[in-house]
């Protein structure tokens, strides 16, 4: 079975993330190609979080070298963190049902809204780009993957995955069930055919419309609700699982 592992996001706790992914996936599956998109600026190692309690978090200055050393990725793209000018509607329910921390940000709610806009776009852009690297490599080398995994750099399943035993249809999506409300689909971990994961990774170009849809249907929005609507809009069938995905 030919497997692609697409990692994205900030390169936090790279050592721990690799150790866990090695134990859960890489040691037990011989044919795994890794693709990485990440954000990194050697001159600013802050994670730039404004969430109370996380403001001082910083990245390892050797994070990128470690990613290359540990994973030997087929393709990797490193970009400096971006800022987005996109603006979205924030119903009050956003701050009572999703981003409750935003009301505690000392610099105010408008700053929190800007941060949410940036992190939402950053996350879905990075997910999209990691998957695009996989697609580029697949075309360039005439490779068809049987199974594709989307995973954060810093999170991992905490169970052993023998992927040759995974049976999944072309339009089925397995994702880590966090038992969240309103039909949310977690963005931490997803697995499926190239078709299903290409769909999962396609939220970025639809963010604005998905926010409108979520606000209309659910009365608020967050990343997990955007995924719910995007997956449903594209007729992908969800299969929630518990692979104990966390730090």
C-alpha cells in the first residue's frame, strides 16, 4: 500500500511530534512518503499567539532542520507567517460556543477577531499547500497513493496504525472524533483516499462562503464547522474514529 503523510502548520514540538508519529505510523508502515508545509521565520521564533496563557510560546530555532532530518520529506515548503486582509462576520455566538478565550484577550475583541481571521486562513492554507505538494509529486513521478493522511506537525495518534488493514471507499473520510457539538469535524487528523483528502484540504478557497453558510445554519462559525459544511457540500461520507490523537 502506497501512503502519503501530509503535515502542516507551525513546527511546534517537532521532537515529540516525530517520536509519536514514528511509534504510531512510520515504524509500522514501510511505504510512507511525507510532505510538509510549515510556517517559520528565523528572526521571529514566537508562535505569535494572543490566546491567554500561550503568549510566550516559541519555536525551536532548529525546527526546520529537524523536520528534514526526521522525516526525509519528498517535498517541503517553508514560508514566513502571513497576514490576511480578509474580514468575516462574527456573530456573538462565536465567542460563547467556539472562541471563548477571545473575550479575555487584554488588547480587546477586535484584535482577537483579527487573530482568528489570520489563524483560520493560515491553517487552511497550510493544509492546502501540504496536500498540493503531494499532488505535485504524484504527477511528477506517476505515483498513485492508496491512502493519504493529513496531520498536524505537533499532534499524533497514540495507537499503532497498521494501515494495510484499513479498508476505505473513495468517498469516505476518517477523522479523529473529539465529540464536539453541532456536527463539527476535527481538523487535527484525517485519513482517506486521495479524492477524500483532496476535498478535505480544499477549504481555503471556500472560507468566505463557508463562513456565511455556517453563520446561517449554525449561528456561528469555527474551523470545525467550516469543515463540516465543506465535507457535506462535496458529498464526502464521514467516518469518525478514535485514534487518540493529541499532543
